[in-house]
C-alpha cells in the first residue's frame, strides 16, 4: 500500500489538489487499486456527536483506530498474497482527506487521546507507506482566501464560518488553527513522513504535481 494524507484548514485547496492528485495517480498507475477516504468518513461522520456535545477524545481515538485497522487489513491481504514481492498492478494507492491532525488541532482531546497514542497511529500509517501533507496559507493571503469561500459554498457554510464571531475573529480563529496544525506536525515529524506545502496561488495542478513528485518515484514507491 502507498498513500497520502492531505491536511489543511478551510480554503487551503484540499479538494482541488485531491482532484488533480487522483487524476495523476490514475494516469500513472491505471491498473492499480485506488482508495479514497474523504472527510465524510475521516471526520464528518462524527459531526452529530460534536453538535450535541457528546464527542469525546476516546470516541475519536477509536474512530481513527477503526480506519487504520481497515487499511491494515488490506495491507495484510497484500502481504500474504503472491504479489508481496512482485506487486505490479496489485498495489493499492490510498488518499485520506483530513485525519489525525485535524482532530488534535481543533479539539481539546489529549486527555483521552494522548500524544503517544497518536504517535502509534502515525507510525502504523507510516509503516504502510502512507505519508502526510499539510497545506498552509501565507498569513498575507489568509483573509482573502478564507472569505472567498463565501462565493461558492452554501449558506450553511456562511453560518458555520460566522459562528466564530465577526470577520476579524473568524480570521484569527483559522490562523490559530493553522498554527496548531504546524505545531502538531512538528511533534510527529519523527513518526510519519510529513511535507509542508505553502499555497500561494490557485495553480492547484502545480501543487498536486509537487506533492506527487515528492511522495512517489517513477516506480510508484513512496520516496524515503
């Protein structure tokens, strides 16, 4: 198995970059298996618990563990098959949209989901050649990019965005969230290979190619 986790705050370009990244993976490895675990499965399936204030760190830890267990099941099938030493088209390429860093940076859950437990999860992912990419927005572009989402997202997003306060408070909230992302990424840099990508413009294909070229070599293996 080979793979990439895409992390980043709102308006950092995750969806657009994933679109180009999936096209690149399909072009380069057309007969391989592709697994895409979107934010609906990694995070949004727990929104109802968060809204009712019933979402605990323990629940999040178990949810993350279940996703990793499922990936390990695929890896185990591969390891026990005839393709283990000659993968050819049998390899699986997995992309995950939002995951562990999103939870750690947005919720006070360390009492029930410790940094050491998160580190063990990251090591499991790294052992499956799943790497992490964190998209960041330069501070001077932050306001423009974040507020631009109001042009193409629905009214529910606008309501969610301004639930954080006025415009300045919204910007401050998401800037702090990005700082938390980077802080946690640094804490786990020895547990999982992590690439930080600064998004300065909307040339998402350029950033997708950069991510692909950094993570994969010409044979489809994760770069070490």
